[in-house]
C-alpha cells in the first residue's frame, strides 16, 4: 500500500475525540515495532484497554489519512521528578503501513514546536534496544544520557534510556 505524505493532516485532539482509535494504534504499533525489544510475554498479554490517551487530550497530535488515525504524538511537562522543568515527548507512534513516509517526522516536529514555546530543555524515554528510534531522535538534536531505566513488569525487565535536548538545539531552526 503506497501512502502519500501530502495527504496526511496533523491535527490536535479535542476532549470529544475518539480515543479508542489511538489505543488501537498503540496496540498495533507495539505488536509490530517492539518484537525482540521487550519480553514477548509482555506483547502477548497486551490489551487495547490498557492505554488511556484521553487523559492527555490537550497535548496530543494525530496524523489523519482522511478520517483514519495513522499516527500519534503526545507531549507535555516532564513526568519524572529528575526532569522537573523539562518538556517531555510521551509517545510517538505511526501505523506500520504508514511508516517511513515522513509522518512521524511531521508529528514530532509539530510537538517540538509546541514544547519549545514553553521549555528550554526537553527529554524523552526510548527502549534501549530501539536503535532506529534513537537515530530518529538524534536527527532532531536529542542526545543519549547516562540515565537508564529498568522497568520491572510482570513479564520481565524493560530497559530504557533517556535522551535530552537542551537550549532548543533542535534542527527545526
């Protein structure tokens, strides 16, 4: 299936948005992108209803192909105490069949434009083994830190690393 990026619209969600579509997108992208990066039992036991994107409705961007949600990026103030005062990218996901078409870049750039209006320093957390995502974030000026996270789930450890961007060193300029 060929997808033209020019047909994709980036929009901000509202309170009455159909957030079930975002939960379904999370589920599909996790099943596709995280094989071999997180314990398989974690993927096998995922359910669509574990995500609650409606809690961040005012800080969520969606990529739309007509009425279809094909990508999502959520962001806002830092959730971790260590990064208080930073802006954070919480999520960035694009449906597998729409990847590598510039949609993630469009979403991410728009989120960064929003965040850099309020924050001088930004961070995000990425799976330690997700080298493709890490290279993507580095294109925008994010740098890997020594801050590593090991989240213990009931299905095994998930290893993550923190990336930061300081003083608005984004490649947006």
